[in-house]
């Protein structure tokens, strides 16, 4: 089993560049199936969730070629299977985007029902509501979601919950439906806009992505396209917190400052200096930092995927902080592991309170999910002594070469590994 081993204490310095956005890449790779053609996608992050989704579409007959480490050519002219097995879904929930994409192009798809995960139950009722509103029949049988339609017809769909996944899946299934589809109360995350922009570059007619109302005029056919994925908002936020928690001075580059506003504002409130310059943010921090209150919300609010990282930062700030998680019902389970490092965080339902401690102690801990794993790395960077993190596979799901990037900023971090060849990319 691989581990990350960190000796804390170094203040991070220098520049780190952000990779492509995982949550945009997953929607875009699924969307490529809508084209009876070939797409070339650039700035694809080298993270395991992307690798798994590519395996899943290759299993459907799609030809995929890596032109370089971050550029993928997707030829979806010959899709010969419309069933996505549990083997893939059980690894990543976003395989459910294949449900919308295959339904949108072939009026038929069958995908294993995604289960819950450590952060919550995560139902897909809004996805199904959207497919049914467009005229599909959706059946749940033997753990499979089966969607079929004679014809998909545009209509008005009101989302009862602001859902990233449902918004993207409805866009995927509506772009070739007959007539106009209107999505009310959609999610507005940057990756929603990126998937819509890619779909429009393939010939779709989507307006209003990123606003409270999305309008989609169905088109007959979609073609291949060349596209570049946006930088990852959450990876960028994670490195901004890494700079702040170590009292460092880091330029986080290749990001879109607008996407970082909620995170920058909270860091600023804590006394961290965040300076914007073109597509970079310079983050400079001197301790002690001030405790603040944070509530996670759909975009443009404070992202839930930054909650664990922010909570770790607040656990060493001066004064009280209250963190409220409003998106997922079980997103504080990682705190039990952090207790081993001497944090003082009290969890009560979807709220956590901390008064801050002066120092964390290095310890052996186990990642419980992707973002919790990243938060544990941040804790290790500032802790006294050595921290050993298990279940690193969670972190590799969404962070590209995390230890290399951190080492380039002066962190003392290594990966204890069996020197595994990761197929498409090697660890050096
Ligand atoms: C996406 O998950 C992201 N995953 C998550 O990031 C992120 O935490 C989440 O959006 C919120 O921003 C990907 O993009 C692959 P939702 P998703 O549908 O689409 C409820 C990461 O770390 N809901 O917006 O699954 C749901 O239970 C991951 O990169 C329903 O009730 O999230 C949740 O409480 C973790 N019914 C809320 O809505 C539905 O049909 C928001 O979920 C759908 C969702």
C-alpha cells in the first residue's frame, strides 16, 4: 500500500501551476460520446478518476489515444455497447454521465446504479427526474439504471436540489432532443460552464450555463471538436491553503481568479494576503491567522470540496471558528483521524467548531476520501514531526503528482511506494 510521508515545518515558497479541472474533464470525456466524430481534448489532468472513465468508454468501443500526457484524442464513431458495468461505476460516480450521453445520442443506456460514498447518500433522483421529463422511461433493475426513449423531447425541468451531476446529465441528454429544454435552478459551478462550452463547440445550442436558467435548443447532430479544459478550482484552492497553513509565500499559477473569489475572500478574512496578477494568485501568510466562520454553498458560494482543507487551516487559527457543511450530510468523518494530530474540533451534525490549537503533532492517519486526504496532507505540512498518510489512492483520484508539486515548493514529502508503473504515466 502506498503512503505519503511528510515532515512538517517548512514554509512553502515559489510557484505552482494548476492542472486541468477533474470535475470538468469527467463531464467532457463523457460528452465526447455524443459526437459521431473525433475530439481532441487538451489540459486533461493525470488523475485516476479520469483514467477510470477513459477505461469505461473504451469498454463501449470508443477509441482513445493519448497524444501526450495531457492531450487525449477520443474517436466515438464506433460505439458498440450501451451498457456500463458496475466494475467502473463502483470506482467513480461520474460514470453516471455515460447514462446521459448514451441516452442523448442513442435513446438508450444502461449504467450500474452508483452507490453512496463516505460523504453522503448521494441519490440520483434529480438525474432520473430530468431523463423522465425528456420522455425517457427509467427503470432500476438488479442494480442497473436503464433509460430508454423512442424520442427525447425538450421541456422545462426544475431541479429541486442544486445538483452539479444532474445539471450536466440533463444537458448531455437534451442537446439532441427535439425542441427547447429549460433547466431551472441548475448548478453554476465553473465545470458546468466548461462542459456547456465544449458541447457548443461540438454543435450544440446551449445558452445560460453558469446562470440560474439554462436553455438548450436541440440539434440533429453533434460533431467532434478540439477543446481545452479549464484549470481546477479545487486544486488551486488546496495550494492556496497550503501556502497559508505553512506561513509561506506562493504564486499559484494557471488558474482563473474569478473562480477563486469565495476562497480568496475567506483567506483574506483570516489575515492571509491574496494578490491577483493575470492568471495567478500570490498567497502570503504570517501566523497567527484569525478564526472565521465558513458555510459551504453551491457556486459562487464557498465550495464543499474545500471544506476539509479549510477546516484544517482553521484548526490552527487563533480564536473560534464555526464550519457549516450545507451540501453533504456526512462530510466531517475525517475529523476522527485528525484528532490523532491533536486538533480540537467538535463536530455536531453538519457543524464543526474549533478554537484553534498552536501546533499539530505528526501521526499516522488514513485518508477517508479525496478532499479529506488533501486536508491531511496540509495538516502534515504544518505538524511537528512526521506524518504518515495511508490510503493515498483517494488523493490520487483528484490530485496530479501532489508530492512533486509540493516538493517543488520546498515541502519535505515523499511517497513510499512499490515503484508501481501506472500505465499511462510513470512516477519519478
Ligand atoms: C459533484 O458531485 C462533484 N463531483 C463533487 O466533488 C462535489 O462535491 C459536488 O458536485 C458538489 O459541488 C463531480 O463533479 C464528479 P451534487 P455530485 O449532485 O454531482 C443532492 C470531489 O471531491 N442530490 O451537486 O454528485 C446530493 O446528495 C467531488 O471532486 C440529490 O439529492 O454532487 C448532495 O447533497 C466530491 N439528488 C447535493 O444534492 C440528486 O439527484 C449536491 O450534490 C443529485 C444530488
